[in-house]
């Protein structure tokens, strides 16, 4: 059992580090280029392995709170990366059967995540990690529910484009946050103030969210310019 856990940990950490490195390349390479597409695909594959290994580790160590927390982030990040990648396949034909199945499964998993988080809180009290696990379950449900609605309703022009980079960006932020909070004890001194650890949880989402928001505004203005020019 110990050998299996160590092997899974090595795989989990190795693919997580690879994802963090590969995920940087699409951000700075030309959109739609071969390098952008290949690096993005490597990131998605890595997130699949990260999510599967996290689930297996959680099964083998079901009551280890940090493991439960990391599993919640892994599932959330996996779904964002997968739907972000699948968005590029929906430019012309829209959602496929595979997208529907993924959404339905994720909806069910998110409900189980919330239920398991509540169970852990009832078992161990309102400790930090069960609350955070439930929180990521709720976030996963919100995104999956939105995708469920989009499957049956028309979407705005270039929706696939915005979904692609916002989901991939959100996935990267979640993955980076997990890596940061796991290793922050090795980075900062032991006598560092408590607010530094708290900043490790919050700062990536704030900074990353601002960058994504700014990028969305930039491209919306860019796409609107031809339409405005045509009306003049």
C-alpha cells in the first residue's frame, strides 16, 4: 500500500509540475499557433493525470484532510481545463455528445463533493479543509450547471473563444494555488507572519482574475470594433 501511495504521489507531483510549466507557454505564444496548441494539449493531458491520481490518493487516504482539499482543487481544475479545451472544438458544430456526458458526470460529482464535505464537517466539526472541499464542490457545480444551460440555449458570438481562455486560465490559477499552499511552508521562513500564508490562498485568484478580466475586455473591444465601424 505504501509503495502504491508513493508511486501515485510521484506521478501526481511530476505531472502537476509539468502542467505548471506547459501552461505558461500558451499564455505567451501566438494564439492558434502549433506551439500554443501543443502546449495547451500537454497541459490538458497533465490535468487528467493529476485529477485521476488525486482521486486515487483520496481513496487510499480518505480521512487525510489535506488530501481531500487537493482532490477538490484537482477536480475543479480538471473540469475547467477540459471544458476550456473542448470549447475550441465547438466553434462550428457546438457541444457534442462527449461534452454533454462530461457535464452530466461533473454535475453528479460536484453534488457528491458537497455532500462529502458536509459529512466530514458533521464528523470532524467545521474545520478548514472540509469547508474548502465543499466550496470547490459548489464552484464545480456552478460551472457545470452553466455548461448544462448552454448546451440547450444559444450563446453569444465568439462564446467558445472566451470560454477557452477563461476556463484554461481559471484552471491554471487553481493548479498554481494548490502548488503554492502545499509548498509555502518550504518557501517562507518558519517565523513568517500568518498573513503570508493567507495571501498564498488569495493572491493567485485576485491577480489571475484581474488578468483574465482585462483580457476579456480587450478582446470584446477588439471584436466590437468592426461592427461599430460598419455602422458608421
